[in-house]
C-alpha cells in the first residue's frame, strides 16, 4: 500500500504535523494534535514471540497446522479473526473457533505474567502526557488479556481510552479500532489524531482511517518492511517520538 505526499500533506497539515503551522510553545506538541493512539504488543510492551507461540500452540493442539511465516502476515490483527481464517482454510468446523481462542488466551495470559515494557515507553508516555496530549491504546488482544497486561504494568492511568479487538466489528486493517478510540477520547476530527504501531496492519489501519502514523520496529516487523507502508516516519521505538513531537514532528515519507 502506498501513499503520495500530495495525499498525506492535507491530513498532516491539518494536524500541524507537516510543518509551516502555527507557532508552538516550547515543549508543546504540533498545533492541533490532541490524541496519540498506541498499539500495545511490540509498540509499548516487549514482543518476545509470546503471541505467535501461543497462537501456533493453540491451533496445533486442535489439529490445524500453520507455519510461523503464515502467521507473520496476521501480526496486529484480531486474534479471533486470525483463528477464523485458519479454521476455514483447514476446512474445519467453525465450532473450533471458541476453544482455540480460549486456548490462545490462556497461553498468552500465562506468557505475559512477567510482561516487560519497551525500553523508554513509560517515559515517552509521561512526556506526551506532559505536553497535554491524550493517549489511547488499540490492540488485537481481547479485553481480559489487555486489562491483565495493563494491571501488571500499572499503566491504566495513562490512557483516556483503550479499545480491544472484541469491541469492534472488524479488526485491523479496518479503521474501526481507531475510530472507537477517538469516540471514547472525545475527539471527533481525524486531523487531531496520530497513531503508532509496529506492524504493517497497524499502519494500514491508520491509513484507512485517514490518520498519520509512525511505524516502530521494536516489535513484529522490520524497519524495511514498515517502510513499505504509509507512515509519517519509521522509528526505532516509541521512545524516539517525544523529541520529534517537540520539534513539530518529521515531514512525511513520500512514496
């Protein structure tokens, strides 16, 4: 998926992300930007392969063979949608979806008992809050797993909204997670929003929502892979974002 500078500039300019906007106070975010929507796994918490391991195990225990390479293109997607896809592909009964999903959630819950943040993520969130920005999360996890992760990290207070894949009609790359986060955050204009994610599906969802996004190669996808998607910039991690926001954010990558 590609996007031209001409198509991106109106969105970025409206959010003050493309330069040439109103003068900003020192340390303030770009003019007009109000909400940063963060992905969870690989973006603000460390990705050590917990999700693919749990998913491959759950599918395999129910007689569905999937390779890690086949699973890779689904990183960032709704886990239920992922399971439905592979169940259909294997021509298995749809009655398997629920037990596989429950198996996955139980395995992932155990794997994240000692969840670790991305280095510098907590400090970055504090810095963005100090700029007056609202923060929200979206994730391919279901509500129980997401909430367990946030409780274990003590991060609930950072976010004005969190949206999980079981709360929308369709997960990424559809834009609904982002729109629901905007709704809960009380933001009605996509020009006031930017997103951050570590997978191609994260960036595709933002593109489909008309929202500029930063890719981070701290999780599932490589820098090279993320640069094939529309993004404002590709960063090593979310920790690199606050300094860019203070400077008015980078110009868009043109494709």
